[in-house]
């Protein structure tokens, strides 16, 4: 009787050796292609800082879990391109400036330096050039299309208002007169592009949390009194935004901040703390609100790093007790960092942004500090509307009232908005 064919290793193989080789080759290439496809869609973002906090540092994440491109408001910006590391290039072509202060219908007079007598206009013609790529050219129509049926809100101090005015002026020239308007209501300033059903807003909250400085037209710059655990008073005005851009730094530049529990008028507890510690506490309150309300939303989140100030000319080698008054050229020293920017506070903010991303929050940290540090020539100084009559002492010594905190428009904030545009369009 014939024996049944078995599966012994000594028996005749049921599958030829040649067939096995082909099968293994197919499996090998299938695994290889799968690995390459996965690797190509998982971009690890490594964030490195120098001593001054340059760069975009958040952590190590992949686009598999933390999408860089939002479905509602997308981005063509490549994380491999560091838009914040570069140099200022003088551009005397017809492309700059992007607008003129006296032509922008929504210009604020405290930022309109040419209108108020500044004669050297080179500050309008400096273009930011990243080292390894090009900053996308701003296209107002594309930006408006991206914001169609949406609301963008800038939240923060007067430098954020500076950026908001810049953005309005960059956009409004592309909108016919009947389809644009601006309205101021308390802390909320609103610009409407009705043809696009788009709202570009600014909300005054200089310390982000509730404070004694919350009145946009009547506040004192001396004392700092805050309810460090209270943010809802502000958040109800910007919580429904599609794009949120935060900034808070200048108002923390005091040695101590007064924390109160209870109401600001009748606190049940008062405690004075170091400005850095109170800044950290306020960021924690802000961060908690973000994770509670926006973790699963499509809101596009940004935080602007500290803007540069140029109050001390000895920072860049000029005479002591002078400021940015009469400066007409940028600083050319690489990695220049002035005394007005606190690296420790920078890293406090950096750490909080990192913590948010670890929790799955899609937020972009726009590090405008270093590029702004170079521009000692970009401030209004005395070339702006003065809201109060000047004293005899001020008239005799313009250094006493020269504004080296805010920025002439057109000017440096336009570049901040070009970087924002690169992340949105």
C-alpha cells in the first residue's frame, strides 16, 4: 500500500525553494515600503534654543499624533524652515512698504510715524530674510479667503494692538469700501470684512488674567494688581474664536506683582510676589483654560514671544541714558539681545507651551523676539499723536517721552503678520 505523503522535513517539499524565495522578497519589500510611508508622514520636530531662546522649542512630536495642518484652517508652513532665524535686508523696490500709514483707513495715530513727521523712511523698507528659506509674500486675498466665515482674535497688551492694526492695514486695501468696518466696544476692538464674513478682532487683556489694568482707556502703569486664578471675565469674549493669538509680557516688567483673592476692590487676601513667579502662575491659569475649553476644538492657537524694547542705548554701544530716539538703522550684531527682554521669563513661557503640546494641544510658538531685537530704528519715539499735552520739561528733553516700546507702521509688526500668514495659508 502506498504511504500518504507527509510533512516531514525529509519528505519531498510541497513548495519549491524558488517559490519561497520570491515569497520572502515580496514580504521584505512590503515591510520596507510600509516603513518608508510611515516615516515620511511622521515628522519629528526637534526644538533647540541658544542662551537667548532663539528657535521654536516645544518637544518631540510627530504629525501622526499632533497634526501640523488643521483641516479648517490649514498651513503650508514647513517645520523644517526656521522663519525666526535670519537677517534684515534693505529692500528699496516698489514692493515695500506693503501700505502707507496715511492711506490705511484704520490706522491708529500713535503708530503713524510718517504722518506725524518722521522724515527718514528707511524703517519701512527692511525685509526679513530667513537664513534657509524665504518668508512667503503676503497675499491679502488669500488671507481673507482663509478667514472666510471665521473669527481671528489677538489677545494681550498694546503691542498686540500694534500687530492688530498692522494686520488691518495689510488687509483693508483688498476690501471694497462698503464691505469693511471697525468698531470699538470696551476691551473688544472689531474689524469686519463683511464680503468674507470675517472678523479680525483685538481684545485688551495686558496680563491675560483679571487685573486692575483691564480698562483699555483708563489704567495705571505703576502698580500691578491681579486675580491670578481668574480668566473667565476675559475668556468669554474670545472663547469662540477660530484663530487665537496671545501675547503678554510688557506689563510683567516690574519687580513685584500684587496678587489678590476675592474682588479687586475688596480683596479678602493680598500677597506680593516676584514678577516671574506671578507670570508663571498666570500662565498656568491661562493654560488650564486652554486645556479645559479648546483641547478638542479646531481653534488654531498661537502665542507671540516677548516683543523687543530699546530703552537703553548703552545696550548697543551708544551713550548711556539715551534710548532709540534718532536711531535710523537696525542693529547688525548677530544674536543681539537687549536688557529689555528677560530670558528667564522667555523660558517660563517656553515651558508652558511645551506642557500644552505634551497634553495634545496644537499650539504654535511664534518667536518674534530675536528678529525684533535688531530693529532699534523701528519705534515711534516722538513721531506719533500725543494723547496728553507735553510738559515744558518733556519739550525741552524729548528723551522723556520717546516711545521705544511700540512700533511704527508700516514696519516690524508687518513681518510678525507675514509669519502668521505663513502658518495659516
